[in-house]
C-alpha cells in the first residue's frame, strides 16, 4: 500500500469546489462539516454508550463517545506521523499529508458508531439473535425464506454488524441529495471498515483481527470494492483503521471505568485492589507489570492529594484525574506499537490490535475486564437489557412481517400496510433505488435490510416511544 492511493480524494459522486470562493479546505476537512451538520450524527446524542435508557447526565452517549474518539484519533495521527516524518521512516509522509491524515482520523472518529442500533452494542446482539431464531421458520409465498435467499444474504442478517451498517448508512441511506448518501471521501470510508471481509469470511479463530466480524453487506459489495480498489487496500485494512480502533479502545475503556465509578459500580478501593493484587500479579511481561504498578502508584498519589487538600469526593476526584493519566499512557503505547509494526501494517500482514501488542496490554485489559465484571453483569444493566430485548422483539417481529410482503402483489393486512407507513421516506426511497431491476430474491433481501435500516436509524428514545405507542401504553 502507498499513501498516494491511500489518501486519494475520490468520492462516489464527483464534487466540485469551483463554486466556492477561496476554498482552502482539503477534501477531508469538507467531510467534517458534512458529518457535523447531518441528522444522522445528531441522533447519536440519544443513543447511550453503556447504560441503556439511563437518565443520568454524567454518563457518555454515543455522541460524546464519538467526539472523544475523534479527539484521540486526531492526536494519535499527529503523534505517530510526526515521528515517522522526523525519523524518515517513510519519506512519503509530508506535513501536508499529516494534515490530511489527521482530518481523516478526526472524521472517522465522529462516524465510526453512526450505524449502531439503539441501546448500545447489546442492540447488535439482539438483532443477530432475532434473525437466527426466527428467519429459518419464516415463509414468503409458501416458500421458506432461507431457501430463497443466498447463503450470504442470510449470513448478513445472522451476523448483523454496526460497522457494516455505518458503511451502508453513509453511502446509501443518508438520502439528502441522491443515492450516494453523504458522499464522503473513499479514504475516510475505508478507515471505518475495520473488517474488510463479507459475512461468509468471518473467522474469529484465525488470529487475524480483520476477520473478526463482517465489514459490508452483500447489498453494498459494489461500493465496498470501489472504495478498497481505489485506495489500494482491497481485502486488507487501511493503515488508519488501526489508529481509529486504538482511539476507540482508549475512549471506551477509560470512559467505562470513569462512568462505573461515578455510578457506584466500582469503588476507589476495589479499583486499587484489583490493579495491585489481580492484574499486576498476573502480567505476562515485566514491562506490562511495570505499567500496571506505575498506574497504581499514581492512583494512590492522586487520592492522597485530594484528601490532603480536602477536595470534595476525594475518591471520585482521584479516579477522574487517574483516567486522564491512563489515557496518556495508552496513547503513547499505541503510538509506539504503530511505529514498531509500521512495515507489517503497510504491507497488510499485521493482524492484531495496537494495544494488544503494546506494554499497556494488561492495563487496557484490566479496564475492560473490570467493566465487564462489575458493570455489564450487574442486575441494573441486566434489567435494562431485558427491557431493550422486549422492544426489539416487538419491533423486529412487526416490521419484518410487514416488510416481507411490501412491494409485492401478495395480499397484505391493513395493519401490515400501516406498519410500513411508519418507515422513514429516506429508507423507502433508498430501497426503491437499490431494488430497481433486481431479482425477487434480491428484493426480498433488501426488504429485510429495510427493517434493520429503519431500526438502526432510531434513537433509544424513539424506539422506546414507538414501542409504547404501538402497544397502547400511555
């Protein structure tokens, strides 16, 4: 891979700046304003990050999380490529290219979760589980739907993925001007494709991070291939995808810990004890152990300072300061990991996450492991997820039944016709555009995607409101 192609300024529909007087922005900076001003981006403010349906003001939403990821990603880009340029690791890296790279990374942070459904990542699980449970038993025109769909079409539904949905939303569903969505630059779109494989190529046991999940639907294969061939990545990750992934990891791991302490799931004492007696005691390398112990000592110092200076809530204050310190550690370790593996990243043979091959591997694992044990397995979260499951079960059932018969000559009930009237005009228009001239099987597949398109476009609040309204609940 080379940076001439990796930073190409191609879009699906050509975009001219001639009508704009004194246009000084590069193409990727123009992408930034398209994203910020979009309704799809604004909806992230009502999609929670960890605590579904939570009413607190402190915890992160998808919007605040995306802003944090954008900031981390841009900072990582500046740190990494300044070193690469100054040490002449790659002479193709110039100041002008660093500006473009940082613009891409900032924008990718803003949109990396834009395709995720309501109620966090649990929503993705619910969609996958619903189709795996119900699709094999559904019929269309006296035939099993699974006998009509191709293997990949069915696999797309069984392996529903927010990353693939983001690509679909940005390139087709955001129907503002035409069928090209936001019409963003290809390098930006390629950066958010963390998994450049189809649903039939998923292999979690391969040891290759790019095969962990799917990156595109069969319906979007053409645009995927156009993006990856234009940038020269093909079935490999864009180098900037590793940086975006690290920024996302740093943001959510540290935020989950801070939110958990703020909401009382983890105390200062428990955090300190876990770091010292659990994770530091079981580090695989001396370097990782040193990072954990240094972080532990820093947490104690922050607490001692807060107590000595009579700071209100000294334990929470210490954790909040410590989180900022840990973010710095993780950022520097990600920088070192990218530079150390630069050759493998550029030739497409690097198979791991950046933090996983860094000295901060155990520290990063500790944060996510504690969040999993103390937060995600708590009764409070289980209750919220059970409520979310009821909403998904109802909406998917009603919408899928109605969508299967939509745009056909088969008889539909008055309720099914009314259900389809609830679907956004943008999604209906996108379906009409994509289904024109397609086979009956492809149209059926696109109608099923129409259901997931509509649900993924919902905010947490709207999904809950629609569920209550359709069930006659005040």
